[in-house]
C-alpha cells in the first residue's frame, strides 16, 4: 500500500527548486511514530484537490516533518456520478464504520439526518472526529477528494434539498407495500446525473416521513426480506447504486 499523507492546505505545484510542505498533528505522528520514517524516504501527499504529490522526507522533528514535493499528478478515483447519502447515523463505532465504508465506495457527501425516531445526531466535536475518519479512509483507499461530512439536517429539509438530484432512492422495507421495489428494477442504470439515497433510523421512518418522500418523488427501495441495521442498509444501498464503479 502506498504511504499517503493528507495536507490541510493546498499544495503548490513544484517549480524550480521545488516546494516544501510541513506536516504536523496526526499526519506527522503517523509518519514519525507509526511508519518510523527516515530522511530520504518517499511518500505520497494529497490535499483534497484531486491530485497526488510524490514527496521526499527532508527533516524530521519531534512533532513535525518537512517534505520536498517532487511532482504533481491528477489521479481520479472518484465515482462518475455525484452521490449523496442521507442517513440517521447509528451510535459509536457503527457510525465510524459507516463513514469509512461510504468513503471507500465513493460517496461524495453524507448528511446526518434528524428524523422523528432518530437517536441524537453528532455534535460538532463528533463531526470533527468523523471528518478525521474520512481522511484516514481516504489515505487507505486512495481517494484524492475528501467526502463531505455535512452538518445534520432535518428530514423534511433533506427531502426538499434533494430535489436537485434526478435520482432519489429511499431504503424502505417492503411489507407488502407495492411501491417499494428491489433496486434491480428501480435503480438508475448508468447515471450521469446526481443521485441521493437515504436510510432511516434504527426505529424506522414514520409513515408520515415516508409519505413526505414519496410525495416529493422519491422511489422507495426494498433491500430484501430481512431487516438490516442502519449501517448495513446504507452500505448495501450505496453498493447497489455504485456497482463497483
Ligand atoms: N423497525 C424499523 C422498521 O421496521 O422500519 C427498522 C428500521 S432499520 C433497522 C433502519 C433503516 O434501514 C430503515 O429505516 C430502512 O431505511 C433501512 N432498512 C433496513 N432493512 C431494510 C430492508 N430490508 N429494505 C429496505 N430498507 C431497509
């Protein structure tokens, strides 16, 4: 696996004598104490702009590392479609797992949903931790754009805002409800347009919340006869939409 590090500030294109970048915080800790880097070692930097920057370790301090940027390559590992996932996040480690898998599958944006039966949605410090998870997952899977962790949004606001996406899919168990179909019948085939998908909370969406989405043009999607946990349903729905792209 390539040794990748995230740089908060945009990295300038190296010219002439090149550009130097200083890593600090969690990224420097990883490079110094986990990877035990030595001067002269080669790594790859990314800054969320869509490019990768091969770099050489120049100087290692106690908590900072200076690197010489050796080049710039645009490397696109994004989905060919803009994908937004609205989800009433589960608690603790399951939340982290969901965010990590969403990054790996190429989701562009997660919106934590406030629904009638939601457990508490993440506060700012929890969102900051999830944004760190986004960086860790991007380092591992090679994405050069960071998935956006949006602030929590109330269900009616999310439904209204998603009108800009031509494809809108809500995971909703069938229970004899003829409107909820397997995705094979309902999903966009090769969608060039933005897609929004949504998954309800542990307690499920209320009849009123589901009706609101259907009235706004959402297609309800059945994911099989078993009731899945929130993170499993989110993973499956996203995987079915992206189909390994
Ligand atoms: N007791 C809740 C109910 O009956 O709706 C279960 C909710 S489930 C744990 C959490 C969310 O995952 C649901 O709101 C739905 O969005 C999604 N989900 C779980 N299993 C599903 C299935 N088989 N088909 C479609 N969506 C499912």
